[in-house]
C-alpha cells in the first residue's frame, strides 16, 4: 500500500516538473519582448553589473561592443534548455537585438534565471560575430568567462581575451558556468 502511494506520488511530481519545464521553455518564445522592454532590462542589468564589478564600467568602455542578455531562462529534467533575448550596445547605443539558446542532456533538474554579458574587446572579434548567420560559443568564437574576486576585482589575465563574458544572478556573479554551446542569433526587431 505504501509502495503504491509513493509511486503515485512520484509520478505526480514527475508530471508536475515536466509540465513546469515545458511551460518555462515555451514562455520566452511565445511572448517575445519588445524593443522597449529589452532596452529597459538591459539598462537595469548593466546597473547591477557595474555595482558588483568594480572595474566593470571601465572594461565596458574599452569594449568594441557589449551584448547583454538580462534574463536567460534555463530549465531541465534530464533534457534541458535555455533561452533569452538581449541587445548589443556599441558606444552606449543599441545596434541590434539577439537571442541566445542552447540545449543539454544529462543529470539536471530544476529551473533558474540568469543574466549574461558578453564583451567584444576587439573590432575583429566583433566583426566575425556580426557576419555570422548564427554564432555558436566555443565553435565560432571562444568566450572567456571572467572570474571576479570577493572584493569585486576582475582577474586581469582573462580581460586580455578578445571576447569575455560574465554570468550572474540577482545574488551575484555565478561560477562554474560556461557559454559553450550557446547559439546567438540576431532578431528581426
């Protein structure tokens, strides 16, 4: 009797989790954000970033362009996926809108939201990105994930790379993550 009850309970939990994951993955694509919404979220994300990373603003000023994804939703139950929309800024002006998407298989359960900032530190890296039909991190270009010390200081070795990236949540910068496998595509907005 107890075993039957547990099996029914586990099936219910699994069905609930699967429904939740499917729902989360469908939300971003079904309700694409407007330019104004993306721009407002990008501005808020950069404000958070500058408050958490001491030399973040200085680094952003040196970059040829910054690609900001304010909300990247990730969900998984054995099979996972993530999706987010953002904007590219060059000299403080929005020059295009993009999405990022990836899929994964493996041991995973749950959902989270994170923000991503990718800085193109050289004109050549930016040019290669812009002329791609769908840029895939790790294949079309490598994004060096920047590590930040406890005091908000950036690892100076990482900032020498042509493309650098930051991943963070509302709790601060996140570690042990990667941009590898993420496909970034320009949106027609």
